[in-house]
C-alpha cells in the first residue's frame, strides 16, 4: 500500500466545516426570518391593534419607538463591551464588532429620536420636554456619532479615545433605563410593556423580534465585511513588502 502524498493538504474536519458554514449563513437566515415577523407586526399595528384610550392613534408609534430604543441600548452595550476587549487584547475582531454594533446603534437611535418627538407632540402637545430620558438618549446617540467619526475619519492614534467613547456609551445605558425612576419625567415607567393588554402584547413582541433579527443579521454581515477588509489590507501589505 502506498503512503499518501506528504504535501497533500489536510481536509477540514466535518464538524468544523459545518460550524463555519452555519456562521456564514446565520446573518442571512436572521434577515429571512425577520421578513414574515415584520409584515405580520405592521399588519397588526395598523389593522388589528385597538386604539389606546388616553393617547389615541398616536400610541401606535409605541410599537416602533420602544423596540428601536431597546435595540439602540443593546447595540451600545455590545459596542462598549467589544471596545473594552479591543483595548485589553488589541483584538481586530473585537474592533470590528464594536464598529458594526455602533453603526446599527446609530440607525436605531436615529429612529428613536425621530419617532419620539412625533409621539410626544401628539401626546404632550410639544415634541421635546427636556426630561431625563430624552436628554440621556440624545447623549447616547451623540456619543455613538462621535465614536463613528473617530473610527472612520480619525487617525490610528485615536483608537483608544474611540474605545473610551464606546465604553462611556455603554455606561450611559443603565442611566437611560432608570431615568424615569431617578428623576421626574413625563415618559411612561419602565413597566409599561408588562402592563399591556394581551392584544397589544401580540403586536409588540413580533415587531420587537423582527427588528432584533434584522439588527443581528446586519450586525453579522457588517462584521464579516469588516473582517474581510482587514484581511485584504493585510494581504496588500504583504504584497507591497514581501519581506
């Protein structure tokens, strides 16, 4: 019996290969799964959910405003934790996670800041009252903007400052959550979701799930793109300097 060629490349283990394939298609699966949830949720918001007695039709913004607020805070936490790992381990992977999460936090935070004044104007008679939750949420979004500007346009020496901003944004998340308890505010209490009637629960949770799947799918795709860009840059440097 002849021995195999010594220079033959080893085949990847089946389990490892399957895991790689799953991780590569998981973002696409999240986006596909989000489609029916979002369609169902939007249909329920405008066709099946009853009108709230005190706020009227304006309350329907709740089903978009609150999920985007939660997702903005979630992405800020992910960005802050990843930035801390980046500072500690000098990890390019953690840097990619932090940047991707901050970009999605920017979009969801912008959605919060656009839908909030519309809801506030219809409910309170003015779009901005300057209460603690509004101010802390706006501060978080501005921190995310500053972080993204540093990551995209700042010099490489600004990486530590950018990471510190992301960590500060994550620290601000509990302040946003507990603002209605710590200070007098017009915002509903944090337990308003738990007090929803069943027919509103049936609308809120599919919408939140759909937006969460979209956010996770885009997060995975963006991380993959950033990692590939890093690999291309490294390969280009090797071509330019073969030593």
